[in-house]
């Protein structure tokens, strides 16, 4: 388990070090196009999974990490962490996507700038110079870590290591090969089709209507003024949650296939995740939060309709999802919880009416690459 955790961090850091470390090398020339293969190492310096390929072109980085027959890919500009990630199965099918953008804030746990070290290494035939950034403990009782990077004269980081106070590596990657060559834009740009809602929401199979689960349109409100709109056209569901501060959360999902899109936008934060099952039926993301259905043996009458309370996440300790459901599944009251907070919502209106899938849509900005600070694809 420890090895898995360490190598998991390496997968992320193999990309981010190449991207994040570059702005600190102010005296270095602009990076050339290149293809680098990086190897994860264990605490004894022995190669372990995964191997990461990093491709750089014109300020954009793409990383490919292969593990267990699935390739995880990261893409973004050289002055930020990967904004876009996706996963590709062994047969080439792309089954998961994430777009993530956060407002950049000063990292209070890090020193202002890396300090040069009197150490030069030769790695895979490349000479590099080491620098070190020492973290400040973010809270009492936490240890101070040291992050070390070895960069070539043209600014390419070819070895990274994060060390505990007693010099045990938390993560460690080292260059296997480096090819400075012209890189075509097509080698780094993501597939255009995965950046559309249609790719993720196309039905995997035909689903017949279920008379026991009619279409509906429900609006619920909290005492604090937040609203939730729910639509259902079985097996498709839509949930749109809006707060007074302008933040919005939208989810569209297929109840039968564990398939859908989740989008969140708040001040300084934007995230989109999308997934659909692979050909073998496995899923990269659990879209539906319900883990079961246990009656709580109580009922209410809301807007003239009787509903019964159910726990849809029985046995879950750190989160809750309780709903008051009509016999045909309309949620007229919600009581969700998490992080020691409770969020009750009550229906203010509802209709059983035909719902078209075109009504379940995301904001135009959700898949707009310009909104995510990424270059337009052609």
C-alpha cells in the first residue's frame, strides 16, 4: 500500500515538476521541444512502475503514464499544473476526463525560491544542476520536506526527489531518455471529440421507458436561499444546484450505466469530470452517489404528496444522503450532509411531465477551452 501511494504521487509529480519547476529557472533560455521518458524509483533507487513520457511543444506539456493496461494522460501549459487529464484503456477507448482550474495562491508551506546546490549530476548522458526548495511546516507537528530538482542548461528537469527530514524519498523520478526534436502540435493536443458533452452522454445502449419511474421536473430550496433543480428521463438524471454567491454545481448521469458529467464552478475554482464505462463494463468514476436504499420508517406530506424517507447512503460515516421519496421516486425533500454540515432542501414546485434530454445541458463555458486557459484545438 505504501508503494502504491508513493508511486501515485510520482505519476502526478512527474508531470507537474516539468511544468512547475520551469518558471523558477529565470536565467535559463526558453525550453526547446522535446520528448523525455522518466522512471519512478523506490526509496532504494530501484525502478518501479510507472514510466512516464513527457512531451513538450511551444509551452504546452503532455504526459503519458501507463499502469495496469490503462494510460493516464495530463495536458496543460508550462506555468501551471495539468489542467486537463484523461484515461485511455488498452483498446484505445477513452473512459475518463477531468478539467481542473484553481486560482493560484501563494503556497505558505514553501520558501520563496529554490536555492542552488553545489551539486552537478550526469543522468542518461545529460548534465544537470541541482536546486532545493525547503517547505515550511504548515501546522504544528508536521515535518519539513525538501524538494530537489536537477535541471539542464536549457531548463529541462530530468530528476526530481522529495525528501523527508531523514532523507527518505517520498517520491523520486529520474530521466531514462531525452530527445530534443521538433514536436508536431498533434503530438501534444488532446482528441477534439472528448471535449464535447456529446461524447460522454451518448447512450451506451437503448433503454426502454420504465412506467414506474416517470419523467419529472422538481425545484427545491434551502432555508438559506440555495436552489436545486432536478430532472428525470429514466435512466437519465439532471441536478443543478445554485447558491447566492453565484457558485453552481451541475450533474448529468445515467442511473443504469454509471455514466455522466459533473461540473462545479465557484469563486477561483472550476472542475469538470466525465466518465462512461469501458467495453468490459468497468467504470472510471462512480457518478451516482447512492450506495443503497434503507427505509427510515417515517413519512411526510409535501405540496399535497406523501413521501417516505430513505437513507441512500447507509453505513457511510462521513457523508449522508437522505431523501423523502414518493412511491414513483420523486424526491420532495433532501437532507444531505458532509464535513459535519447538514444541507436540507424542500420542494417548492414539481411536475410529472415529459422531459427531453436536450433540457439536461451544461453551461457553454463548461467545455470552452478558453475558459480553462487552454489553446483552441483545430
